[in-house]
C-alpha cells in the first residue's frame, strides 16, 4: 500500500515590512519645524524634531535617519564643527542645511529631491506675507498700492517642479506623491504673526517673519518707522526670541536725555568725573552685558558721541567717563529711529560708518494709515487690555465708524490714548459711543 503523499500547505507570501523613512529637523525656530514637519509627514516621512545640535545628535543615536535637515544657526554648537563631527559618527546620513546647501563630501540620499521640495514649500509659506491682502481674505481691501513684493528667496536647484523621471525608484514602496508646481495662493492658517504685533496685514506679517529670521542671531538690527508705530515692541520681540532672552533688556531713549549727560548714561562714569558725580556709576551698555541694548531714537544722538559708540560697536569695549581702563562688554545692539538715517548720512548729520554697522538688518514698522484693515483688531486688543483693570466696555457702530475716518498721525499709540480717553468719558456706561471719541485736536 503506497504511503499517502504529504498535503502541501499553501503559505501566502508576506510582504516585507518597510521601515518608515526618518528625518531629523534641527532648528531653534519652532514655526519652521512645524511647517516642514507637516510637509514631510504628508510625504510619508517619520519626523523627529530637535531644538539644538545636541538634541539632534541624540535623536540620531535613537533612530536610524535617512537625512538630517539642520538650521544654518544652532543655539548650542557651531554648525561647521557639528557637521564635521556628525559626518564622522553617521557617515551614511544625508545632512542638508536649511538653506538647501550641503557639503560635497557627504552622502546623497535617494530622497534628496523630495526633501528639498518640502523645504522649499515650507520657506515659500514663510514669505506669504507679501501676497496681496485679497489673498489673505477676499473681503479685505488692499492696504496700499505702494507695498512692493520683494524678490523671493530662491534655494539652489529648488524652483523647478519635480519631473516624473526624477522620482527615485525607492519611492515605489508606497504611493508616489509627485508634487505639482506651487500655487500663488497661500493658506492663511500657515501665516503666523507674533503675539506682540497686532495686525494681519501683509506689512505686519512681514515684520513677524523678519523678527523670526534674525532674532536667534547677534546681528545688529535697525528699526525704522514713524513715532507710535511700535518700534519698541519689535525690539522686545527680538530679545524675547533670542538666545539672550534670560539676560537684561536695557532700553535708553537718546532723545530724552540731555546731551551733556547722555555719554555718562551710556558708558557710565567714575567718582569725581564731573561736577555732581559723588559716586561711580555703571552705564546702560555695561548693564546690558550678555543681553540686548535698545537705543531708541538713535538719530538724535550727537555726532561727537556717535564716534564713541562706533568704537564700542566695532570692538565691544567701552571706557567710562573719567576712567582710563577699558571694559569688555557683550551686548546685542538694536537701534530705532523715526528719521530716514540713510538720508541723514548724506547730509552729514549722522555718521555713515555707524549707520552701516547698525543697519545690518533693517525692519520697518508701518504707519497705522498703511494698514487700516487692522484697526478693528487693534481696537479689540486695547479694549481687552483696559478690561483687565476696569469693567469691560464695547464700541458701538458709530464710534467705530468715526475711528475709521481718522487719519491717525500718531499711529497705534494715538489709537491707544484715544480709546483710553473714550473709556474715561464713557463713565459707568458699558458702551463707548461716537460722542466719547475725542481726538484731542483743537477746535477752530
């Protein structure tokens, strides 16, 4: 009797498990990490975020990343040294800096084009503040025809859309997402403004973008704008987002201190340096050591004192009035003015060499008349602020209409004072009417 044949078992083939692609995002800019993380997640990436170089290194040890996207500035490490050491420990990882560059001796991931595309889209989103106002909200009027769109920042080899034949075969493990050419319209939710700056007009969003870009660095910043447009708020935001935020923020108004005392106020003085100097005193610059020095109305500084400030800006050393010794101080300088300093340099009323050292990065705050669509938002903000110390009031329709008719020569500061005066005039009433809107202008 023949032996029964063994019954063959049918084993269904099991698809090999595909390890998700991993990228590490190393940047101190949380908004940039968030935007890029959203893009890469949509392209089937597993994303690990890091706020510093040390954290990025730790994430790389815990995972096996295909790529590391690293900011060109790190709060804890020198980028050049980090890249050298990182490549030595992780030779198979593709390292790309946030500006799209990478060292030529490093490996190139098969997903490089996809990563660069996601980076470009994320950075395009950050420049969306320069779209027209209608792009943000079709119901809003355009702020001003004078607002010009600056040339877009172009990353190397990133502007052309990805062609089908450039998509690597490695992407076949999952559905291939071939991005289309970017559209002009941007999503409003992705445009972020800083909480200190009230307003969603393109010019206000551009200020937030510039602050986020330059805040982590020690680059000198010059803020230009009309009186009352919020220059000090910009300076405080720069300090808050910087690595110096735990150190002092020292502000001095160069126009509010007499010329004879301004030098001693800035640089300090020794005992007996001048009449009345009974005790030695530390200057404002020295008091800001490790932090930020805000020089408001720098255009009012006398020429003789500008030369002494220039020496400090160049070498970081100061000399107290009446002292022969120099003191080394580490401060980040932010200056502000309502004057056109570039014009004053040609007229000889402001030193051109000092101007070019202060205006390494320029931020302009607009007049309120340049973004009138932000008026309701500003009114709501100031009414809410006043409601913290007194009963909350509301603005009726006629009062708001009167506010919209005003030209606001004093800008946002004038609006704040007008609303405070109106709240006082309204007394116990919960509503501010048009009768309480007093612009403090003389009656003819």
